[in-house]
C-alpha cells in the first residue's frame, strides 16, 4: 500500500464544532517549535493566561488551558473538586449533563440529578427543591450552553441558588465561551471549563479552565489525593502558575497548539468580547429568518436559544442523513446530526466563531434550499 501526504478537503464547518479557523491561527500553528520551558514560551504562556482572564471575565489566578479537549476540562473540574462520599447536584437537560453524572460517579460520589426535558433550560424551581431536600451538597454542576439541544440556561440564577445553599458551582462553558456572555466573576462561578474548537475558533485539543479561590481552598482541603495524576491542579500549578525560574516540568506542553490559542485569543481581544457576542446574536437572527422562509422551525423556544448552535426540526418525510450527506458532497458544508434523544429529529447548525458570518448564513441557507427542493 502506498501512503502519501494527507490533504483534507475544503469544508465549511457549520456543525457543533470544530468551527472554521482564520488563516492567522493556522499560520501560528506552523511556527517553529521551541522548548516548553523556553523563557520566550513562558512569556507567551503568561499572555495566554491574561487573555483567558479576559475571555472568562475573571481575575482567578488559576486560569489556564488544559492540554487536552473539553472533556478533559470537564474531568479536571470534577476530579479536583469531588471526593468519594460527596453529594453533587447535576442538572441534566442534554447529553453533556449526562456526562457530568458519569464524572461524579467515577469520583466515588453520588450524583443527585435534576432532570429537564431536552430542548428546555434548567428549571430553577426544581433545582431549589433539590437543594432544600439535600442539605450539605458539595456542588451544583450544570451545562451553560447545551450543544446537544441548542439551549442556554440562566447561569447567574443557578449560581445564586448554589451560593444560597453554600454549594460550589461547576459550569460547562464549552459552547458558550466567546459566543454569549460568560461572566465567571460576576456570576461567582467556582469552576468553569471550555474548549478551543467552538466560538474561540481555534484548533481542537485544548480546554481553557478557571477556578475560584474558594475552589482552590476546597482542593487544598481534600482528604484524598486527586485520583488523576495528569489533571491534578496541585501539580499542573507548578508549570502554569509559578513565577519564571521556579516553573517546573509537568508534561510536554502542546507548543504549537498553544501558539494557535494565543493567536485566536488575540483576535478575540481585537474584536472585543461584546462585539463577538453581538455578531453571534445578529447572524443567528439572520439564519432564523432564512430558515423560517424555508418553512423550517427551531426546536428551542425564543429567549433560551443559543445563537451559536441552532437545533432545526426536521420536516416530516425528509431523509435527514441524506440531506447532510448532500450538503457535504455537493456544497462542502458540514452541519450536525441530532445527538442522543434528538437523533433523527433535528439538525444542528453551528454559527460559532469564524463560522458566524453573513457569508456562512447565506451559504447554509442556499445549500439547504438546494438540497431540500
Ligand atoms: N461539553 C459540551 C457542552 C460540549 O459541547 C462538548 C463537545 O462538543 C464537550 C463538553 C466535550 O468537548 P470535547 O469534544 O472537546 O472533548
């Protein structure tokens, strides 16, 4: 068998992530490798921390990108904060809330589930009832932007409830960061993680995380060692949080991927967070209007819709997989299938990061029209 270089086809990425990437970010990836303890590299790491403070709207000292995808950010939050015997309330209204339950249980803790229908936000009354019925829960965990359904929940209100009952908050912001407001300090979120491949429009494979001082106190007061060596923040701190010369090797950082993250965060700073949020909102409205003109409707009720992830109901009699295949083959456009309980019921159209532009909206609408008729 002869194997030659791999050249990926040209695609327009409009699924649930990864999103399209700007040439500036791709060029950053191709810069020369330097050592992960090189003083110049460490200066860049410090800049990444500063830029992540901006993206998360936090001053948390413990803010850094984990060298692995969003799922590792999720695990990092749970393995560091949750110990055997703890009780954790997990709000489940889609696939990723379900994964949080798995994480809690794998930490040897009990997950108390607050379940809502897929396509609806987390119900605050149910959460309050669960907090009243289970005094002493360690944390409330929830997904801010459920990628499986396109729903956004009220993070500020969820966090306020958790504080009222003296519980920590663990928030998944994989799909929300840089697409809709994520205000970690204002909302008093204790642990928050994201991914690089969605609204940050960077390559997949890194998970920015941030932990509050209260979360760090909880970690310092643990009775058991963190069960994961790689994700133990006490150890990662030695590489990401120490001053210059005292930084020590923990793992070989993904040097070039971090160049790419740095560039995408510089681009976010240049645009400005609020402008990025406005851009995502505006392109969502244009997409919605175009979908309605095609006779298509969104799954989620107005007011709870994520502008960056649009779950579109599949009309009766349409072979949804064939539509996606034709969109890819004839137009080079990737849109997402439904996940879990919504498989076969919705398409997921992402307008994330660089893929949130008037050009993308027009392309996907005309391709859908061409495919459906
Ligand atoms: N959480 C949410 C809400 C997600 O959408 C995803 C990925 O789509 C993840 C977690 C997991 O991230 P990754 O696929 O980068 O591991």
